[in-house]
C-alpha cells in the first residue's frame, strides 16, 4: 500500500506543479498585457496645425490646416455628436458621420464638401494655434477619447514648409473614459 500511496503522491505533486506553471504563465501574460499603453478605438493620429505657405485666410490655406482621426478597430464607429475642440474652445461637432474600420478622416478647417475621408468645419478663420495648442476629441457623452498637444519644443518641419505633428508610438494617451 505504501508503494501505491507513493505513486499517488507523485502524481498529485505533478498535477499541482503543472497547475502552478499554468497559473504563473497566465499571471505573467496578464501583467504583460497590463503594461501595454491603452490605444483608443478612435485616436487623433496627425495634426497639420501650421499650413504650408502664407496664412492668408484663403479657403485653400484654411483647408491645409487639419486634424486626422483614425479608427483602430475593424468595425465602423458612429461619430455622430462627437466633438473636436481646440484649447480656446473652437469646436467642431460631427453630424451623422460614420468612420469606417481601419479608416482615417481628415477634419479640415475651411469650407468644402464632406466625404468619407474628408470633412470640413466650414470656418473662415484658423482654428489651431501655430505655437501651442491641444486638440481634444470627445465622444457623444462628452468624455475625452484622445488629446494631442504641441508646443514650442514640439515643432517639426516638413518638406512642404508647414508644421505638423504625428502621434508617436510612445506618446501617452489621455483617456478619461473610466
């Protein structure tokens, strides 16, 4: 009987060790997932806050000032009632707009005809400050989905003469939708 007990004890020990290994692996992968930065379903992916050329308030110049929003999911997102605002409160509200899965929409400052990839705020003045500003994207409940800021230290020139800002992978997302 002691031989049988010894075999049972060894089997039980093997089962406990195997279960412990699985639990440990699960905990390690869960903690690794927890360290990954949160990526919102829809994010501000790029900003052209200082359009190339002269700021002459022509519609062409106004439409060279834009913010791009990207849907990081495979499914379309209804942006109806969502807002995009500058620090000083200039706000664009999406009206009946659906952003397709893995799609990007460019929100232009000037006047134009809305399409699936370009929408227009229909303004006659610039929205974004060339030196320092924050674009804030809120959902239809008023919760912050994403923000993108730039300042004097963050300017990056492009080869067209305008200044724009692209989101960086290590950029911290401000998500207040808890």
